[in-house]
């Protein structure tokens, strides 16, 4: 520990701490803009400047190590003026369409202007040349709002191991863009949306599909069906003032019915179905010498990453479509048939924590019902905007149930939303299929938690199954490289593109850098997901009565002919 003074207060801090960390711990707020804890710590924006006794110039607190006896002043006139000038210079080259910006009232630049008392921009001048790129099915870039903080760049490179956006040109002409100023749709972007989650302003956003849904809802000819992903039930409430991980499972049907959807179903149903198909596929490969390790395939960002960067693993991917797509294929076949609805009249919407789902539902493999199986995938944020526009606050609504039969699910379906959840759900079912005995302790805690890579060996009555779970694509890289180099021998791997799994998806409510510092949103939402699971009467996918009925009435058996036609696919590149 070292002792320093900050604004005249004696503060103790670990010797590897920065001045920013020491100050925050002592309750002294130093503003930041480019700083994103653990991701982007580069001292570039100079918003966190402080005076240090003995230093000739102002120092950036986010990269300045503490030292014994150091004397720091965080709010002198020189410091305040420097921060203000920096901010005004940023604003002078910023598109100031704040009231019509997607990040209005949730913008770190706007908030800082207010905090620092900026009431005029003293340095108006030339604006740099901006790029607007909306060719990607998932992500829109608008560099007229970019402040060059590089939080998206670090996230794409370091967290996701993708690295398709970087600074191009120099000085005033600098722009954050793909190489040669190409569109994101022309480079190997995986549509994960993690760059959006890191962006403090409105320079990155999801492709907005809400108009298509409003139009379908207003069309009397359309039968509009919606499915809600596992992770939405622990995140949507945050958009309406709820705490991190507020559980809104039963508010979702209430809110979506009030928006006008004809049926409100649950992706957790098809997550259960996925487990039956994928669990059977795993056992088939294990017992009949099939390609191992089997790797999960429900995260479309991960699938695209595999196609671009690790094509040698394509045959390892489970042939199961994601729960979103299984659901879509069944709604326009099984459900339409059962209810006597013309499938051409069904408009199928999904609410996903994910921007890559927008891309997934347009993939050519995803038309197996004879139509586009899922017509529109909306993010949590888009749903929240629709609800706000309609004056609906889900947190204030009474509890309601999902519609039957595609709204019936188990706790195993719910945990898909957190890293390790697909693996845990699969193990609960595989164990009972293999042993024909009841699994007493169904909590596989070894695969829970936010550690980047989790490994375990599970003993299924003498069969030792080596498993790995990775979330965030740079962690996926680490696991795949170990397999490639013969350093690891896994039978089953779960990979989710987003840090934390879907709870941390690129379509989820956006937290500021300060909020991300204060709490681990992935942990809080995952905790809520496991609570949802704990409170479900059924917690194993193979016990889902609606899934059982689906096999009896329509599919026959897992991996049967109908399943192959509708629920499985192959990825090739
Ligand atoms: Fe996910 Fe999945 S868990 S991929 O993270 O397998 O998006 O929540 O819906 O499809 O079920 C996302 C979440 C989601 C699918 C399921
Ligand atoms: Fe990178 Fe993902 Fe953003 Fe694409 S969507 S630029 S891969 S962070």
C-alpha cells in the first residue's frame, strides 16, 4: 500500500493502482471519457487530467500510477479549464443533433457537458468529413458523432479478437472505420454489437427494425407472433429504471400483448427443444465416433467468427439451429398447421439481446418453413423504445403468463442466457438419457461465472466428458487454439460470442463506463437468470410437456427426418 493525498485528503491505495482508482475509492470523482475499465485505458481524451505537485504539466489520472507521498489536486482552476477546453473542442467537431440522437439522455458526452458546466462552444470551426454506413444487417456507423475515444476499437480487438475497426488517416482527418473505409458489411465483422456497448455516444447503433414491426402490428391481415429470448427477462426492466438484473419474466407477456402482438411465446421453449436435439447429437457423436469436440451453435456472432477465422472447426459445430431459428421454423409449420393459420399471414418477431440475430434470421439457411422463418429480430433496446413510444412501462404491469404451447419452458431453457447455461442445460438432460436415473444435483456450478474460459470433467457413470465454456470471442480463440495445437482434449465446448453470454449481448441496455466500473452487469444479470431457473417447477429440458407434445404430434423423435428438415443446418464457407 502507498499513501498519497488527493485534494488534501490522505488516501491509501495498492501500489499498482492508478490515481483514478485511488480517487474513486476515496469518493472523489474524476471525469473520464475514453476510459473503459479493463478494456481501454490509454489516457487519450485528457478528460481525467489532474495536477500533481512537482510535475510540469497536467497528468492523466487513468494511466498515472500512484506513489508514496504524491500530492494530487483534481479540481483546480487549471484542471477545470483544461477539461472544459478539451470538451468544447470535441463538441466543435460533433454532430449536435442531441434530441434526435438514439443516445439522447444516455450519452456520456452530453452528461459530461452538463457536469462540467459547458454552456457555449468557444471554438466553432470546420467539421471533419463523416462516414455513414448502414449496409450491415446489424450495425450502423455514424462517424459524425464519433469522438475518437477508441473504446469500440479496443473492444473489437481485445475483447472480441476480431479487430475490423481501427483509426484511419491522421490528425483532424482521423476516422474510426474498417480498412480502406469499407463498410462493416464488406469486412469480417461478426455483427456482435459489442462495439455499440462500448460507445459512449451515438456513433454506433443497431439497425432499427421497429418500423417493420409497427407496420405488421397495424396490419389486420397479419397474425403477429413474438418470442422473447432468455436474457430479455433480466434486462428489459433496466431500461425502465429497474436495478441491474431486475426479473421481468411475467411482465413481458403483459407488455407485448399491450403492444398488440397476437401471441406471446418464449424462446426458452425452443431452447429446451435445442437441448433435446443437441444432447442427442452429442451422444450420437460420442457413441458412434462422430466429429468431436462438438461445439454449440446458438450464437450467430460465434458462427460467423468460426466461418471467417476458424473454418477448420465448421464440422465440429452442432448442426442444430439456434433456438431463435428453431422457433421460427416451427411457428410457420407446426403451429400454423395446429391452429389452422395460413403461414404466409404469420409475421414472426423475436426479441433478442443480440444484434447478430438480425443477421442470422436473414441467412439463406433460415427459410426452411418455405418463408423467412423469423421476419424481424428486435434488440432489447428497440423493444424498450417501442414500449416507451406506446407509454407502456413493463415494470408497472401486472404479471401475465406466456401463451401456450410455445410459451411453456423449463429452467434449463432460461439459463441459456448466461455463459455456461447451454452446457449446464445439456448436461442435465444428457446425464438422465445415458444413465436412465434421476440427476439429484442439477446445478453444474463449475460452468457458471464470468471467468473467460471454464473447464471441467464430468463423470456420467464412468464416462468422463471433458467440457469447456468460453464467452467473448478472444476467449473462444484461446480455446480453439489449444484444441488445434493438441493441448486440450475436449468432447463438448460451449461458445458464446458476447462477454457473459447473452446477458451481455450487443443489443442489451447500454451502461456507461462509470456504471460498468461500479458493478459487473454480466454477473448481476446472470445471478437473476439462475434465480429464474431455481424458481421454475421444471428445470430439465426433457421434462418440458410442450416439447414432449411437439415430438408426439409432429417431429417424431430427436434427430428424426422432420427435425433435420426444420431444425438442423450445415455451415460451409
Ligand atoms: Fe441467446 Fe439463445 S441464449 S443465443 O444468447 O441460444 O440472443 O438470451 O435467445 O437463439 O434461447 C441470444 C439469449 C437466445 C437463441 C436461446
Ligand atoms: Fe467488431 Fe463486433 Fe463491432 Fe463488428 S460488431 S465491429 S466484430 S465489435
